[in-house]
């Protein structure tokens, strides 16, 4: 059996570096192990926040809820409903840090462990339904970008004009994470439903599922599943950050865009989002649970778990067997080690867009001075020069920073990863971005006055 | 459990700067060993030993200087030294120095290279000039007299490839070119490096292997080195073909002098070269052009070193030139690279077109036979010419009755060059003509008057030729050349 691979690197010309890199994914730690599904916490905390916008609770303390009861919604310029992942009683509201490192209100629901469900949506036939009906369904089902962005899904499909390619992103390039892989493995039929529904919504000429070329068995399974549909399976090289929209769009279409992928005629959604939509269509259930990879070198037994939204990190880590004996100082990362943030406590809860907990032993690093080697420039997928940005005289010079297009940084982490001097390059770029951002904000304020 | 906060990403490549430096050290050490073995075998164990000693002297100078500096600044000395990589500078500096440089000069220059070349800029990563190139430039300009005499006489009685080309004005006919290359054991000999040059400069093959190793380990970027080599090759090929020196001229230009060593070990120093790939390409083209221009037109022994230093100076400007988002500005950056390169290449070709070979001056038919009377006797064989930096190379060795040598030697303030014809059968000088007079006009030129030169005719190694009064230094340089030519003829 041969694989059709598209080993066309995103290399533009002799004058640029590769702009990506193969990372050691450590995925074998969890890839072939069963998913732990028995975690049933006594309490869950639902973060009342989506992006930077607060969500309003629509239940009050003391109310009984079932799995699938609507409990809150975001209702500013976007609409997003939230649903209860457990059955039980609403017992309070508490403010603490989310996995996005922001303080937010959390709605506490005490679990009665009865697992009573309500069917949140009526049976829905996306094939017969009109385009508007599908859009409404996606909107009311509370679909959001489960790959990490947490952006309401329907918004992307409001005006699908001239879309050439609809892409389901099953690349999962972040090291350690295998949650999407497991999710697809177990729910491949839901993926089919969700993908076809989204494809219809996108009005695209062609559709595809993009997956890394090394996941041979899954590629075969996907091909079988999508046989007879307009959806192709396309493989991409095992490079980071191949799962990032821009890199993926360039890989598949050889087109670059400025702000949104739609400029290049593409709409992308994460595979787990498509599965969630499939679940809503076929089973009438909203997003209540998540596949989360719990991995890292500080854990006894790395594995994937399937947990209710709102489960605390500490509960999950205990459930998989806790820390390796003798570990005292760890980095607890919400997500994978490249893009995920380290959270300075283990109280935070799993949000819909979280797909990993990586726990690494905190090792001291041996930082030396920048040797101007330019490796960060060569691997930056946005084409920036992180080293020029972090140079001391540039970092507080807005004009210079704009010339270096600092705002194009996506904080993918490649520059820190590659730096042989072990400098926190990404963090320095981030600081420069924040500096420019505050400057812009204060100017905007001034202009208003 | 302690949950530490660290900014993302928390995942890192295994390659470290210290690892890169370790690989580099390994390569440089291999070249030191090669040099020690070569000089030891070819000239005697003492010379092999001297290679090792010079390396140690330079290493000691570098490490002591850094230790003292960090101690003074109150840093953690051991950690800072390990992160400052001074030993790499010391090794490179030693390898681009000639074996006849005195320990004292090498020591002083290493210290200055470390302090002025690196530490005053803020240490590793901040320096503008390649510290080793900086130190070597110092040795050449300030300590040219500080030589270990015996080494000069034994090792450098023949010319290095650079000196040989210099004495020919960097262009000669294709057949003479082949002869010259043969003088160094042909391209095979040049590849293995069995001729004296700077300590680490001759073994082309080993240097290339080191380059391949470093590339394989992803320690260095190929763009700069490869562009540089290609540019040097193509420029000299064009000039060589137009000027009739042939294809060999291009190969010779790449293989000789510091080109290979410089491109593998010095231009790959990321600190002093541009950050981006387009920037490095511009650097490479500029450096190649300067190398050749300096070789062709300056009095420097080789152009590589100074071309690196000059390009180091414009590195910040190059970085600025190709700034900005590498994707969005790709077209603009490409244009800039191409236009800059074209301008630089045309300039270099223009200079190359002006090259003219040194035409052997017609030997004056001076009546000879008379041996110089000796008022202040000093036999050529025993006189000490170590100050004179004498070079000689074979110009023609077909007829033993008239071997011709092109020689050069330092006089009072400049270098004098002469063509010397020797009757090898007799071991005597037939004639000596001065091709280039570098000393003070109307003082030293007394010594090169035809009548004075005539006194050399018939002289052998044991002859004592007294100095022309008022022109002692120039006379001495002539005697040095005569002695060298006679020595070579005796060996041929
Ligand atoms: S974090 Fe930003 S600057 Fe660094 S490589 Fe990624 S996009 Fe480029
Ligand atoms: S990778 Fe690190 S050492 Fe190299 S240029 Fe970038 S910041 Fe400097």
C-alpha cells in the first residue's frame, strides 16, 4: 500500500529557511493506549467565558440540571450557548483562573452521578435541510472551535463566497497530543456526518480532511469512511506547525493570505469540531465531554481521558495515576508544550477548547547569549525575524517593530524551540507585541478624546 | 507539588550553542593534529612540537584573559568562560598564523583579539569583528618582525602559494600556472596539504571534511560558504580564462590560501555575519569579490582575512537591507540581493581585467667573472636573513645551467623583488635583475645599480659580498635573495 504524500515543503525559495521543522512528538506515550472514560467528578466548574467575552448564566443556584441542559450563553455580537456536562444541582459561582490564564467566573454544578440526559436538539437531517437551517443548527448547538481557538463555529460560515476548499484539520501537529487521533479513531462515523454538514455549509467546490502522513492506519480508515463522498483525504508532512491554518493552507493550495483563510478561498475546521457537530446531528447532544491527552515526563501513566467539561486538572492527574515519585517541581501545561500555557496551579478546569494537559519536569536551562545564528528566522512560519525583534534597541521602538511586522507573530513557539542558546525568544516577541498593542490602544484612546 | 510558571513554549530542540562549539572545537583540534604531524614529518619533530606549543600558548592567552576579565567584573568565572567560547577564537587564530610567528607575538595578539575583538563589545554574541581575524590582522601589521628565525629559514625557504602568486602579480600564463601548481605537489598535493602555508591553511581535504561534518551536524548554514566558494571560483574562472591563466587558475584560487579555512571556520561564525539567508548571500558575494580584489591589488599576503573583516563592518547594513517580513517582502528582498550582487561582481571583474603579469625583466648583459672583493666578509651561507622574509619560487628549471628564480625579500622599508639566474651545475649566480624596488628612492637604489648587481655574478653560497655603502638594508635583501636562490638550486 503506498501513501500519496505531498512532500512539498512550505519552502519558498533558496532565500528563506524551511519555515517549519520536524518535532519529536512523543505521541507514542499515549497513542496506543485505551482512553480512560471513568472519570466522573463530584463537582464541575463551567467557565462563564468565551474568548474575552463573558457568558451569562441562565440557571440559578439550586436549579436541577441534566446532561444537555442549557446553562449559559454568550450573547454579544456572537451567540454561543453552553450546556451542562453532568446531571445534578447548580451550587454556586466561583472566580478563579481558567486554562487561558484569565480570571473568570465559573458556574459550579454538583454531580449526582445519575447521568440523566435530556436530548438538547431534535433529530436533524442536514442533507434535506436548507443551508440556512444548517447554519441555525450549528449556531444553536453551541459549536465552537475545539482545536484551541474556542471561536463560535457558525461565524466562519456566515458569508461563504468563492470558497474553493473546505478543510477539516486533523493534523494535530502539537507534540504529545493525541486527543484528536483518539477521537477520530472512536467516532469516525460522527466525523463523517459533521464533515459533510460543514462541507454543505461552506458551499465549497472541494473538501478534504488533512492528516499527517505518518498516521497510516487512520488514513486508510478515513479513506474508507469517506468513500463515495466529495471529501478527499490529503496527507501532509510531519512538520510543525503544519496544523496552523496558514501553514496548512499554504501546504494544500500554495496560497498565502493576509488575515483570514477565506482570502485564499479556504475554510478550516478542526476534526474534533466536526465530530462534535456529528454528535449533535446524530445524537442530539451538545459539547459536554472532551478527549484530553494527559501526557508528559512527570506522569506515571500518560494516557487519553474522556472527561466532562469543567473537570479540574488535579482530578484528572490523580485519576491517571499522579506524578512520578520524587517529582517536586513541574510545568503544568494546558495543551501541548509548544502553544499551551503553563498554569501556576492545578485548580483550573477543562474548557471545551482544551485538548491536552502536558506535565513536564521543570528542568533548569542553560541559557547563553544569542549568537545571531538566524535559526529562529529560518523556522518562523510567519517569516519574521524574532532575533531582530528581541534585540534590545528594537524592543521598545514601535516604528522599528512595525517594520519587522511583529504583529504577524502567531506565538507558535518555533523560535524558542529552535534557539540553540535556549533563549525565550517567543516570550520576547510576545512582549514586543504587547508593547505595540498598548501603544496602539493608548493612541486610539487619545484619538477618541 | 510546585507548579512553576514559564512562558510557552516549554519544548526545546536538543541542539545547543555549547554543542555547536564543541563540534567546532573537535574539527579545529583535528586540523591542529594534522598540522603537527605534517610539520613534524616534513621538517623535524621540533616543528611538530612547535605547532602544539603555539596552540597551547594561544589557548592559555585566551583563557587567562577571559578569566581575569570575568574575575574583575565579578562574574562566575567558570560559567562565563564556558559560555564565552574563547578557546575557539584561540584555535582559529593559531591555525591562521604562520609557524614562524614568535610565541610572544601570538600571545599578545590573542590577548588583544579577546579583549578588543570581543570583550569590549560586551562579550560573545556582541562583537562586530571576527575576533580571530582581528588578532591575525594585528600579527601581520604589528608583529611582522617578530619571527622565530630558524623556522623561517627551514620552513619558508620556499614560497607559500600566496607569495608565489604575489610575485607573479596574480596572473600568469596557463603553462606557468601548471608549473606553479606542480611546485606544490599538483592539485593532489594541495588537497592533502603537504606544503607550508599558515598552520591550518593547507590541508584542503581535511577542511572540507570538517565542513561536511559541521553541515551534517547542522552546526553551520551552507548558504554563505557555498555561495562564497562558487563566487570565488566563477570570478577567477572568468578572469583566468580571459587573461589566459586557464581553468587551473580558478581551482587554485579556491584551494589555496585561506579560502577554504576561512569559509568553513570563519565566515560561518554567526555572530559576525548577517542573520538572514539573503543577508548571508550578499555577505558571501561581497566577501568573495573582496578576497580576489585584495589578492590581486594589495600587498597583503592573502585577501581572505581582510575581506572577512571588511564585510564584518557592513554586516549591520546588510541586515538592515534585507529586513522585514521574509514572506511578504520576498520579492523585494530577492531583488535587493540580486542587484547588490551584480554590482559587486561587476566591480570585481573590472579589477580583474586590469591584472597584468609580471614580465621578467631582460637580464643585462653585464660583463662578469670578477668575484667581489671582500672588505667586510660575510659568507652568504652563514649570514642571518631571518629579518628579510625571503621568498623564492622556481620560474624555470629546465636547464641546470640556467635555473631561474623569482625572489622577494624585505629591505629597509619595503619589499624588493628580483629575478635570479643560477648555474646549478656550478652552484653560482649567473645574473640578478631587480624587478621591483620597494626601498627608499635615492638611498637604497644605490645597491641596485647595474654595477653593484654585477658583483653577484659568479658568487656562490660561500662568497662574501659586502654591502653597498649607504644602502646596507637593500644590499642585505639582495644577498638574502641570492642565498635563497642558491639554496634552492642546490636542493633541486
Ligand atoms: S512565535 Fe512568532 S516569531 Fe516565533 S516563530 Fe512563531 S510566529 Fe515566528
Ligand atoms: S535562534 Fe536564538 S541564538 Fe539564534 S539568532 Fe535566534 S535568538 Fe539568536
